[in-house]
C-alpha cells in the first residue's frame, strides 16, 4: 500500500525557533509537495520538488525553505517560526507532475 | 492562471439525502479535474477524477462529470451516509507543465442520522 509519512502529527514550538517537518514516501515518486491548510483558505502550495536537489516556489514560500537530498524525503524548514505559521502542514507525492497526489496525515504546528 | 471555485459550506444533510457540491473552474488548455476527501484527523485522499471533457468519475457512490461547456465538475451522491461526513476539495491541474494541482477552499459536509 502506498504511503506518505510525516514525522510529527503535532508540534508546539516557540516564536523564533527553527522547525523541521519531515516527509518520506515509499512509492519512488519523483514529485513531492508541501501544502499548508488553514480554515477558509483551503490548501495553499508552499514548495514543490520534481527531482532530487531541485525545488520550486509555490504560492506562499515566504518564511519557508525546503530540502530534498534523497528522492524519498522532502523536508520543510521554518528558519524562524512565527505565530502566523501556526497551521496544518500537508506533504504529498505524485508519480506525474499533474497527476494524483498521495497525502500524508498532516502535521499540526502550533507556534506560541 | 487556472483557478477553481467551490461552494462554501458547511453543508448539513440527513442520512439518505441527495448531495451536490458545486465546483467551477477557469483554465487554459485541457486540465484534469479531481475531487479529494479529507476525513476527520486524516490527510486528503483522491475520491475521483476526470481527465477530459464529458468524462464521468465515480467512486463510493459519488459521481462528477467534466463539463467543458459550463466549466463545472459538480460532485453528487444519491444517498449520503453518516460516514460521508468530511471535507471535500475540488482540484484541477495547473496551466503550465510542471505546476502542481490547484485546490478549492473545501466544503465541509456533515451528515446526521
């Protein structure tokens, strides 16, 4: 069964802390994505990657960075967390660039 | 660029009622269209999809038809169950090769027995 695993379901961090959100997929997909989900705003794309060591900015990349050192792993980094980054973060992968996305269960981040 | 608009919720229905969630899109070219569902406490999962005009996607009793003339992809189910309570997202493929799926804001469905 295909699987996208996000390392932490719930995190609480303080303002200014560096935060790492990890995502691993076991489907050998080349394409991986990070979305942010907020009530009333739906899903917004933060960053995506179509290959190892490459990344593309999505709609809301400010305040975030990403790392893709291995095909199966895509990390989202908040260099200095702020309260407006409190949100649900969803990682996804896909076989084709515009095909079906497979999502992880999400990581709910609270920044105090 | 491509965009999608879906009806706002919440939608509250009794069990066995008919469901329609409206979704319209703006797109260049010939995008693929999707409906995703998010059950409480879970990530999103694909419910159904259609890749060209007049295609009908179906799954778990849900259906949606890709209507190019009305730029719509409405989700329907003839008889909802309590277990269908979830958030439903309409999505379409981006307008340029290499862009990610674009999602609507989601519609919350609550079904009571």
